[in-house]
């Protein structure tokens, strides 16, 4: 009986043993298959993608977003396409994955970003140097014209352009300090445009004014000659230099600082224009002891015949209103020394100087008023930018 049972159990053990072997075999084959799948699967593009990301980051640090915008946008687009290609492959069965496209796009991104970074650095450095030179040049032009815009009664429109040039160059310098060279270049070019236009028009105005220099020179020579021939005193008023010159026997013996009407450049045309006349006059009345509100005063015989002829010609041409009047009561008087041109067309001296002049002059003393007694000055033509500087800035933008 026991032997029979033993015979029955023996086949069962064999079956159980064979099943265990088959299970181990299947498991081993599965592990081998899985290993083969792992080995045969494509390697994800980790390294290529990280390299591309780093290249884009370096390009941004190099300010490619300012100086090489299009190239940086292209690089960022390639990086995004590489990421999408990677994600598409991850959705496929592992054995069928192919990261060639993702890796290729990442490599293209790295190349594009590196190129953008290199060109951005070169462009930034070039623009920095050009902008630095440009700011220096425009500031020099602004400073060169400062005396004209501070002292000459130029048109308010020109003054506004001059002020705008000053503001623009200040903004350019501020941007330069922030290392925003692109904005600095744009603002200094704006400043250059303003100072070029303002300076050119101011130069044209002054050049036109100085076209009267031969006549002024003749008037001064006649006045000095009269002083010498008559052994007497004569006055020459120089409007440009804001000086009153007193001659005696043909020799200059005194110089006094003066102040004029705010619209002193050019000739007086009508009452209320705040312009100081130009021409040859004489003192017709001396005022003192309460006869004038300006301490002391010497009234000249404006308007003379030439002034009247000029006035009626201007009115006939429509240059002044039909109801305008020529005006008068132009004086050399005291209460000057205010540091500004404030009179209604008169010539003002500080009281101590007026007292000296008053004592030396008399009714009939010649008074010649000219734009300048020194002739035509040598002026440098203005430029908005040096030719090379303007071309270089445009090429660097």
C-alpha cells in the first residue's frame, strides 16, 4: 500500500519540478527580452537638449534679446521644437523611439544661440564705443552753440530745439551708464538732429545779421573820425559784445557793460518790439534830477530819416501791421547791471558807469549803435553727426 502511494507521488513531484523550471525559464527569457529592449532603445537627447538650453541662456546673458533679437527668437524656436519632438517620441513604444529629430534640432539651437551670443557681444561693444564718441561729439556741438542761445535773442522755436537737444543728450548719457547702448545711440542721434537743425538755423540767422558788418564798420569809422577831427567825445554801442565804447579825439578812453532790449538782434522796426535800433544818432536831451526814472538818462534822436524810410517800406511790404507806429524815446540810461536784456529798446548802464558817461557827454554827442564793431566773426559750420559716425551707428543697430 505504501509502495503504491509512493509511486503516485513521484510523477506529481516531477510535474511540479518541471513547472518550476518552465516558470524560471519564462522569467529569464522575459528579463533577457526586457534587457534587449533597453539596450536596443534609442538614447534620449538629454545632453544635446541641456547644451541647447545653456546656449540660449548664455545668449540672453549676452543681451542677444536686445542686439540680436531675430537670431535669439530662432534659437528659442528650435529649442521648443526639440522639446516637442522629444515628447512625441516618448509617447511611442520604447523600441520604436527615434530621437534623431530632437537631437538635430537641439544641435541647431546650440549653433544659432552661440552665434547670436557672439554677434551680440561684438555689436554691443562696437555700439558702446560709437555711442561714447557720438555723445562726446554732440555735447561739444551743444556747448559750442551755448553762448549763442544764451546771449542772442533767437527765435523761440530754435531755443526749444536747443533745449530738446540738451535733454536728449542727458537721456543718452543716462542710458549709457545703464549699459543700454541701443537706447543711448537712439537718444544721442535725436540730440544730434535737434542741435543740427537749431544750430544750422541759428548760424543762418547770425550770418544774415552779420551781412550788415560792412555798413557797421563804415559807421564806426565815420564816428571815430568825427571824434578825432572835432577833438570831441563820441559813443559807439556794440550790441553783440554788450559794450558801450567812449571815444575822445579818435581814441577809445572808456568801455562800459550794457543791457539792451530782449529782442535786440536786428534793427528796431516799430513801437513795442523791444528791439534796440541800429544807426547813427545824436544825444538830443540829457535827463537828471528827477527827469527820468532811470537815475540818469540821455535821449537820442531816434527815429531818424533812415529809420522812417525803413519803417514805411516794411509797412508797405506787409512785414509789420498797418496800424503799427514807429515808436521813439530811445535812451542811454541808468539802472542797468541786472544781468539780462530787459529794456524796451534802450541802452542801460549800471548807475556808477552811467554817471561817468553822463558827465563826459553833451547834447549833440554822436551815438552810433551797431551789431558789432569788430567785423564778421569766424564761425564753424555745424554738423548733426560726423559722416563716419552716423554710418557706423546705423550699421551697428
